[in-house]
C-alpha cells in the first residue's frame, strides 16, 4: 500500500507565468495562477499529471551536462514525430542540448528557464 499520492511536480523558475505558458503550448492544458503575488502557477493538463511553477528568487538554471553538478530532474515528453515536435519546441523558445544523434528515439532540450527535458518517440 502506498504511503502517499503524487500531488504535483514543481519547477522553480524566475517567471512562473511565462514558463507555465511554454509548457501549456507544448502539453496543452490550462494555466491557473494562484491568487496573490503570482509566485505560484499551476498547469492543469487534460488526462495527465499537473505541473506547478514556483518563483524562486536567485534562480540559477541547472547545467546539462555538468560533470560537477546534477540536472536535478528532467521531464520525458512522449511525441509521435521527433522532427515535428523539435521544430515546435524550438519555435516556443526551447534550446537544444543533445540533439545531434538523429538515430536515437530521444533528444534533449532546455526549456526557456533552463530546465532539461527530453522529447521521446518511444
């Protein structure tokens, strides 16, 4: 029996609304800002796990790859067509991190705040 249930995955960033908007364009769903100071934004994804974005003062994006540090976590996003999905995420502001090997079924990008994520045709 499980002790707990996963509520939400939270990404630290400097601009929660902007990063939630990026992922809303990638995953679909609705952006819901917490009333108050705008330091917390939820992305409700239809039929999927919600993501949350939290403002972190002094946010420093993870480095990938970083032999002297950790990427801390990353999201694997399943897509039908890697080339088409890559074109779209780059248009939305993602940056390629490890995309040269076109024979693989996955490619690594950074979101606009610098968090690594993979597009996977798995």
